[in-house]
């Protein structure tokens, strides 16, 4: 077995190991360390540079499980990249913070940071101290913000005139996959935001907006539903596919006859006993349906139930419409 080091003892007699050839290894310090960090950041920025802008290219990402993702979103690309360098990880966090705070510009912020560091490298070669470079960047940022305030236009949010907002949304969607129908998508996005926006507080609760994807169809089939979508299946094929002005009853319990609170069991030993049990269940179901239709009206929607198959037919006969969950044990 080859020796990996030498065992030594300190002044208190405690042993420690001196690794072989450790004295030959050097740690980067000063300007060399800065340039190493800048090189790592530039490598990440150069990777993202080709995905920037309306002519940006998509990237195909393959994870360790073999799943393929095609995207040009900077936050998605960087989150799937396996980076070890600490500065490269900071670039990933920069893109993630941009996505959390703004929701856009995740690629541009990384490319901009890489360009600033590339210019900073040239200033370092000229002997300028890193602190002075950072102060200069902060001063330049203030000047740029002041100039943007002078040349920018204010867009008034008007519920009757949404064209300025739609044009802004079209600019944002220009580099996305939906750019083939970005006018339609921009209108949907603006209408969705204005529907849930609180104009008095100038706030938008994005938790009230849900994107529901469906397999098949085209992007042009996308539409905005101002309401609630309950993605459930029909439990009976004869139930109506469309109900106008329906009253909805949401059940949080199984739609079944009450169970006795005893541990006794019922033995069915004959056909007559089985028919009597079926008759009892049917009477209980009809009683429950009668109570429901009396309270909520003849047309409504019931949540998932665990009753026998005949209940769906009884509900259909009553003009009610029941939806059944795809996940066993869940209640609508």
C-alpha cells in the first residue's frame, strides 16, 4: 500500500497527518483568484448568450433521469445545469432571484453580469482596485436609472383601453415558444391580470390565476375562463354535457347511506335478503337526493361519491349532474 502521508505529533502529543505533496499545492490569491472567478462567471454568461433576444436559440437539457427539456428560459436552463464553482452558483442564484422578483429577464441579467465582469477584468489588468471598480459600477447604475426615468413613458392602466398593455405583453412574449400566436396570448394574459387585479391597492394576486394544460390541440385553442375549472370525469354517460345557471353542491363526505356505529356485520344468505338490502339502499339514496334537490334545485353538481353504480342513474333521472374524481379517496 502506497504511503499517502506522514504521521506527526504536535507539542501536546496529538497526532496529525501531513499529506504527501501537500506543500507543492498552491492556493490562488489576489489578482489570480479574481480572474479565476471572472472566468467562471464568463463561462456561464457565454452559455446563456445564445439564448438572449428574439433570435435566441432554445437549448435541450437532459437530466440524470434522461428527461429532456427544450427551453430558452434562463432560469430553467441554469436550474438544470450542474455547476460546482461557487461564483457560477452565484450566477445561478442571480437568475433565480430575477425570476422570483420580476418573472422575466433571467437570461439578460446573467449576460449583463458576465459583460460587466469581463470589463472589470480589463480594469484589474490596469491596476485599478476592485472596490473602485464596484463603486464605479454603482455610480453608472444610478446614472442609467436616471436616464431611463427621463426617456420612459408612463402607461395608464385603463380597463377600456388595454392596447398599451397588450403591446407590452407582446414584447415580453416575443422570445417565447408562443411567439407564433403572441397577440392572442398577450390578450389572454392582460385580461387575466386585469380580472384579478386590485386597482385600489395596485396589486395583483397571481395565486388567483391558474394555467391548466391539456394534451393535444393547438396553441390557438387557448382561451381564458373567468371562473373555476374542476377537472373531473362524468360517472354516467347520459349526464348532460352542459348546464346553464347550475346550482353546485360540493360534498365533503361520501354520498352513501349512514353506516351503523356498531361492529356487527350483516350476513346475506338469500336472494330475498340481497334484494331487501338493495331496496333499503335505494330508498336511502332517493331520500338523500330528494333532500338535495329540494334544497339546491333540480340541477346541480355533486362531488365525488363512493356509492353504488345505481346512484349515478338516480342522479341523472333527477336531472342532476355528478362528477367523479380521478384520484381514489379524494373529495371534490
